[in-house]
């Protein structure tokens, strides 16, 4: 009888202990995240370096307002460049010497309403042919005019100028298969002023190596 009573008291004490322990765990307070954490402050992910394919990294501070990578840091300003690789804003002296021709080639100028290559342009034609003989690349002859006369007339005049320059090059030994001609007429003036100098500079054939 005493043994049964002792066992009952032991079981009761064990039950009370378990109840107390489980009750204490259930009432353990939950600690909320600190207001200074990234999510609470709205700065999650800021200043995190993401590796690039080259093994480097960038941060959000490198992003422009459009979300594209800013790759201009540490790059020296090279100035505006034209499509042909020359400086976009050229001086009058540069344009007078080179026109729109590829570097190493010189433009050919024409008299008013004329398509024949002038005698004083002969040395330039020889120098241009010598330059072209050093390279197998094709060349485009661009015929240009000043803006006096109709557009249709000037397109035809620019074409005759380009063709005459082409034929001149062929006579100097350049393969005609390498030469293509195009006329811009008055559509691409190099000098926009309305004076004799500007008109004389716009009556021109340029040489563009492809």
C-alpha cells in the first residue's frame, strides 16, 4: 500500500514539473527585428557588390538613374567623333584640306557648273592614285555641288563629276572594279555660308575608302 502511494506522489510531482516547463516555453517573448536593420530602413541590398564576368564588382552607386551601368568613370573625354572617325567639329582649315575624304586622300575641286577635272588638280589625282595603290580596299567617289541651281540639276552634275574622277583614276592605273561613284548634289554642303569661298569648297569630289 505504501509503495503505491509513493509511486502516485512521484508521478504527480513529475506531471507538475512538465506542466511548469512547457508553460514557461510557451510564454517566451518574441524579439522583433531592430528598426536599424536593412528591411526596416528600406535600404536592403544597398552597397552590395555583385561580381561581374571579369571577376570585378559594381555597386548600386555605379548605376545611373535609368539603371544602366555607368562606364564613364576613369575614362578621359575623347571629344565628339564623326562616323568616319574624324573629329565631329572640324576647323575650316581641316575641311578645306580634307573635305570629307579619308585621311591620306585629298578632295578634288571643280569650277562653277563644270564637271571636268581641272589641270591644277592633276597632282592631287596622282597622289590619290598612289595612295590607293598601297591598299586593296574599294573607294567611293562622292560628287558634290554648291546650292545654286535645282536639286535635280545638281544631282546630275555631281554624278558627272564623280564619274570623271573615276575615269581619271582608272587612267592612272586604279582598277575600275574597286571604284564606286555616288552623287549628293547640293545635299551635303561642307560650308553653309552663301559666299564665293563656301561655294568653291562645296564643288568637290571626295574619296572614301571602304
